[in-house]
C-alpha cells in the first residue's frame, strides 16, 4: 500500500481507538486495559489476511469499510460474546 493510504488507514485506526477508549469490558487477560491500536490492527489483519500496510491499494476502500464497521459494532459485540473471542 502506498504511504498516503497507509497513513489514512492508521489515522482511522487511531480514531477507532479514541472512540473505543473506556468502552470495552474488562478482560482477565488484560488487567491493565487493552492495547487498542494493536487490537484494531490485528483484527484488520485477521479479516484481510495481511497487515494494513501490506494490503494492496486496490483493497483500500474495503479496509476503510471494515474499520468503520468494526468501530460501529465492536462495543456491542464484546459486551455480549464470550471473553476469549478475538475478532469479528
């Protein structure tokens, strides 16, 4: 992915983190809190089988849409699914 798109995606990841801060339930594996940037980036990796910087530019919109979707429903999902589930 070109640097401009990678920077835009990282900004969206950071915006998602700001939104999610303090909203996720406590988890026994994260007693001091979750590392949300890593969490969002990892879920992008699982969804698209690649780290966000390594995704081709042609999939840029797909990644943006996934991050928007992820941000929108993550809090609801994590409050109702089993604690060890990782990503949607």
